């Protein structure tokens, strides 16, 4: 049970790192990884709140990253 909690916090950390990278680098790749982390958290770890937030923010970060990339280039 303790290792499951550690893995849950690791997945949350990886998801948020990918959300932050989706603004600047590799929008599509980091967006997909963040959404997948949210889905895994919702289904396997029963962390519905964190999972739902990661999915929504991952989609928003990917779209915003594409818009910012388009405006600056």
C-alpha cells in the first residue's frame, strides 16, 4: 500500500512536469503524456480528482502551447 502511494505521487509529478513542458516544448507529445497520466490516475489509482484535473489542464496546456508557438514563430 505504501509503494502504491509513492507511485501515485510519482505519476502526479510526471503529469505536472509534462503539463508545464506542453506550454513550451513538444506540445503534442507532452500533452498526450499528461492526459495518459490523468487517465491512469483515475482508473488504476482511484485518484479521480488529480486525474480529472490533469486531463483537463493537459488539454488546455497543449492548445495554449500550440497557440503560443504559432504567435511567436
